[in-house]
């Protein structure tokens, strides 16, 4: 009898612990950083999307994961050099530069990872700006920056627009969004992501929620929401919001931003429907054998650039956060090798360094100290 009482007591204790853990998880997931939910007109619009099937967004054909715990553990324990052993060179930017009117032409400043400041035909735009210290829901834990941002978050101002590719924490940063929103920035996002921004008190008139192939006008520039092959979810891989790439066309110049994506025929389709861009910001990092459907490797990124018919490739999505099981500089090294073999023009600016369309740019091997002069 005593044994059964002891067993019962242990089971009750375990049940209580499980309930406490579930309650704690429920409470954490309700924190503002995890974003909003979907109902009413927003949900109805999401459900009408050609990409929405069986209560979620889907790739066509659907992405089928072949990841396994054992494979991921094996890759995690690899011996790659996943962080630089030297200080990544960062060219500091000045807040004064953001105070001046935007000149004509096409310029870009890579801020690290997938964040790029673009000036195109008089409009100032940021792609997936993550300017916090960590790509994480919490600033005390999670992937930390391997280099500082070229300009502190609190000094960013006069940004006309932000385009968001999807809602993962290394692409959608609540602190950055709320800071820019106070300055009147307009936000262009895939279906469903507007719920996160509204939850963070971004005014509704600053949110433009779009499906693939929809577009919006801003100061003479057209912002096109275009396809990508990825997945989404602020709290799980549930594909609750729509991922996207972006084509931005001004009167004189065009820019493409891939967001996170696997290689597929959507690059050719985008070119056929919207024309070739001058500059393509294409993700080259955070890839793996089991991720290829949703995270293409550098060689596929070069092929995507060719499919787009773009003139110049600027590799993004590398060097800032330790998010994958490869050497930290491997994405750009492999990109340059593949580009050379295919005759593709690539620019590899340092963090915070300006690239201006039509102005000669000299790549420096800043990511390979052995080749420094």
C-alpha cells in the first residue's frame, strides 16, 4: 500500500510539474515579441490567397522536411569555424547621412545578415532590418551579433519604407520595427505579418499587407511582393504567415531582394513578369543538405541571380549571426568562386560600406585575413 501511495504521489507531482511548464510556456508565448493572431477580415483575406491551403500557407509543391534529430545533432557537433577569429571590419555610418534628402540613383549599404539600406530613385528603404544585439525573442539569450551594427538603432530615422520577407526572428525584429514606426516608416509585409506589427502598436495606415504579385506605390517607386520558397511562424514552423521576396522598381533603377528561399523556378517567373533588376540582394548563407528546399546554397544563389537577369549580385544573409553548420565565411567564398566560373559580377562590401550603382567598386578580401595586404 505504501508503494502505491508513493507512486501516486510521484505521478501527481509530475502532473503538476507538467501543468506548471505548460502554463509557463503559454505565458511566455503571449509576450508581445511573439506577435499577434489572425481573425476577422485579415484571416478572411489570408484564406483567399492561392498560397493558403488547409489552414496554412504552402509552397508549391509543398516543402517536405527530411531533417532528423540525429542528423541535426551530428551537424551541430561539427568542427567548422562558425565565428570569425578577428574583429569584423565595420564602417561606421552617420545619422547625418539620414538627415539629408535622398538623391536620385541607386545605392546600398549592407548592415549585416539580411539587413540592407537602399536608396533608389529618391526613396530610402530597409530590407529585413534587425538592429538589436540578438536575433532572438529575448535579448539575454540567443544568437548574438558577430559585429556591431554600423549605426545604433536609436539613431535610425527618415526611413521611407521597410520590406519584410517573413517573420522569423533574424528577419523581423520588434525593437527595430517599433523604433522606425515612430518615425512614420511604411511597412510592406506578407499576408498575416501585419498582425504582428499591429500587436506592437504600429499604426494601421503604416502597414501594407500583400500577397504575391500584388504591388504598391510609394513616391514614384513600385514595391512588388514576389514569390519565395520558405516557411514561417513566430512560435513554430506552422506556416501561419506568408513569406515573400521583393522587387522594387523606380523610374530609373530596379532592385530585387530574395529574403530566405530555396532555389526554384520563381526567379525566372519574376524576371518574365517584372523584368531584370540592376542589383540583386540574394541570400547565400545558412544552408545545409537537409535545408536546400528552403535555404539555397551559394551556387544556387548565383544561378538565381542569372535566372533573374540581374546585373550585379550583393550576397546577404551571412557573417552576422551564427545560425548554420558551416564556416562563417564559406557562403561568400563559395559565392565568389561560383560567380567567377559563371561570369557573374559580385560586390562584397564591408558592413556599412556604400555601393553605388554606376560607380566602380573594388572588392576587398576582408573576410579572409590571410589575403590582407
